[in-house]
């Protein structure tokens, strides 16, 4: 039998907590320590005081009580896609919710209830069985909770708005250890803060949200040689000016490494691509709308009628954990000069993917049901990422992505999207002034000692 240490290398005695949980507690020095502390982003070296693998809301409550008794903090983590901004965790219990999985679909009400560790691909597939679609993340193994707490920009956002504004109820363990169900009638301030304000206000154990009737979209990718990047991106930018809310698109540069895991046509090759997703009722209208970009003559065209469950593959994100470094920001405008600089900074740099995504539509309109984010007024958002399997390569990629952001700074909006901000940001830069100050007041009420921490923390107001 593998020996399980009872006192960690930091001197923390985790025996009392182990005795209280259905899940597991892993401490520094335990055989499974290095595996337990991993984030989805494998390049992030998380070193918390201990790791809890929770299996229930009761496990979460017990962990909160233990942390309070030992002057520690608690950081919930579903997958760890955004772990790069966490920083020093030596005074923190990393509470992983990956074992808390489950999806319940109510096809008549068109709603879903998911547990804290559920991935978007699980929701997409369960909803599709009933002819329904969720405002899911573009990566299939992004966690539902973390994505939603940060706002949630889906392929359907231009038509339906951000994901957080479709949440109808949240089950959360507060800093006092209580399990609370929040909605518009019960704890409405906490409900408002959780929907877009991030993970600073409690540890979410379940979410309920609206679904939409949709079985297929007209979607895919137009591939062009990378030496046409400026031409294609300028044409794409002009094309976005006339698009209806039902069509979301991305202009993107992809630079694939020469590794055997990639198929021959793209291995070691670079491209500029346009990704298009039309969610209207008539595929023929989608075909008509995409025609101007097709007229540019792509070398590969995959845009076609696509089952909604296949949409999660469109962004071609890695399947499973991977080492990477990235960052992004919202853009007030995308003009020819920005595109020239974007291409100059990206092509040939150690950046795997750099994209500019078209926003607007319902994303920019104030939603009467809104939480901490009422709307994103910026018409575009940029995100760039590179593979970083070693600390040395991570530094190189971070430098390249940082130079890109610095170059585009004159176009950067005052506020940005939390889920695309992988570097530490001032919390005030993620919200309007009114929302930020309200979030701080709510934090002071629900967690005055700042026990619950997140990758983009909201400090309590005093």
C-alpha cells in the first residue's frame, strides 16, 4: 500500500480534513502530489499548501472550514485553463472540482443543470440529444463554471449575448461554509456578482442556465496561405461590417509545429484562416453570406452544414491538457494599420495561434438580466497563444505575446475579457467602474477576509 503522509512538507497536518471528506486530500510529499497539483495548462507550476479533490458540496464546506481554522485561503479550480494568473499559492488550498461531474437537461424548460467540474463537451452532447444548444466555450474541455463566471463568449454570442446572462440559478458554498442557492429572488447581489465577476465570491458547486433550440449551423474554416495574411484579414475585417448577428467569425493566423501528431497537410505549415459560424434558420443564407470570403480563393474550404455537437471542434484546440502561454485584449477598432502590425508581429514568431474575433451584436447590447458584465462594447477581441513545454520556452512565448499586445496597445479597449486575460491584470480593467465598485462592496459582505481567491481577484472594499 502506498504510504499517505499525514503532515505536508510545509508542516500542515491534513489528517483532520481527510477524515471529513468523501474526496481526497493530497499534500506536498505525497506520491500523487505532482499529478494532483497539475492544471490543464501544464506549463503552470502550481504549488499550493494542499490539494483537495472534492466530490460534493459537503466536501467543499468542510474544506472552507478547515482553511479558516488554519489561516489559509481556498482557490476553486475546475480545469485550470486560466491558471497562469494565479501567482503564489503557498497560503492556499487548491480545491479541484473535477470529480463533481453531471449534466441534467430539462428539454421542456430548455435548461441545463451542471455540477461544478462539468466540461462543455458534456453539456453540448447532452443538450444535442434534445435538439438544444448551449452558449458553450469554443474549446470542448473548458469547464462550464469557470467560463461562465468570467462572462462566457460562445460562437453564438453575437445572437444570444454572453453566457453568464443566461444563468438562472447558482449553488455556491460561501466563505462562511454555507451552501446557498442564489437566483434573482434569493441573494440577488451574490447572484449578480457571480455572473461575470469571476471566482472571488464563493465556490460554485452547480449552475443552471438556459439552452436554445438549435440542431445544426453553417460553419467551417476557409484556409489561405500565410503570405496572404494581410490581404485576407483586411478583407475579413471589411466583411464583418455587414454581417447579421447570426454570423460569428474569426480572422486567425495558425503556425503549426512540425510534430508527428499533426496530419500531413498542416504539419509544419502556416496559414491565415477565416472561421465562420452562421446559426440562422436557412443554410442557404449562410452560404450567401460567406460567398465574399470564398471569392478570395481559399486553398481549403470546410464551411458546410454542421451538427451542433461538432461545433466544439471548430477552433481546433488541443484535446486534453497542454503546456501553453497566451494573453489577449479587447480592441476598440481593427483598421489596416493594426492588421499590418498584427501580421508583422505574429508571422514567424513563436506563436501557434493569433486570432481576432468579431464581437458586436447581442454582446454589445445591454441585457436586462445582466450580471457583473452588462455588455462588451468593443467590436473585436484578440487572443494569441504559443506552446510552452519548458520554462525557457514559456518565457520566449510570453515575450512574443507581450510584444504583440504592446504593439496593439493604441487600439486596446479600456476594459477586457477576463477569460482571455492570462496575465495578471488590475481587476478594475475587467469591469466598468460602477460594476467594479459594486463587486468590491459585495466581496466585503460575503467574504470580508478574502478567503476565496481566484485568478483575477476582487479585493473587498473597506
